[in-house]
C-alpha cells in the first residue's frame, strides 16, 4: 500500500505546488501592487465594516463567478481553441486569486469568527502543512528553486553580455 501511495503523493505534490506556485507567484505581487496603488478607501472601509456572514458572502463572489470558467476553458481547449482556452483559464484564475487574496486580507478576522469557515481554514492549513512536510514536496520545491536560480543566472549572463556588446560599440 505504501508503495502505491508514494508515487501518488509525488504527483499530487507536484501538481499542487506547480499550480499554486505559478498562479500565486503572479497573483500575490499583483494583489500587493493593487493594494499599494489603488487604495479605494471608501470601498475598503465598507468591506471592513461588514459583519462576518456578509464578509463570507462577499469573499465567495469571485469564486462563484469565476470558477465556472474552468470547464469552459477546458471545453475551448478540447474543441481546438487552445489559446482561447488557456487565456480564459489563466486570466480568470489570476483574477480570482487576486480578488480572493485581497478580500481575505481585508476580512480574515471576521471570517475566522464563523466556526465552519475557521474549521475549514484550519483543515486546509493542516493539509497544506502535511503536504509541505512530505518528501515529494521538498523534492519539487528543490527542483523549483534550482530552476529559478538557473533562470536568474542565465538572465544575469545575458544582461552582462548585452552590456559588454553595447559598451564595445561605443
């Protein structure tokens, strides 16, 4: 049984990490940038003034509206409209994550007052911690860091080559 579960764990960890890393790596900076550049003071004050259950309803809106786009994107890809399907999936997933990230940031304390939400969030946090403690997660994480380091080194080499090329022309 353990021999069967180990490869499944690796696959699940890889999929979870890749999807999470790709989308959150893009969504979090966008969310932070939006928070810094667009204050929306009145909207922010209104969101923060909401009681717990209306906060939950508002928090759910991006998920309810944008989650159905995933099957539509899969349909587009399956019918040969690959670019449209991928664009719909990526765009809607990023928009959903950015909105959810901002709303969670603004309403976290109120959402945690709802027992069911706090329980689900606790289970999600436990599951994420368990997954991050697995050997598969650490292996995928190490590969991800190695790939990121490689890209950064290559970028630095290209920038150095380009600057030498420009200075040699002068």
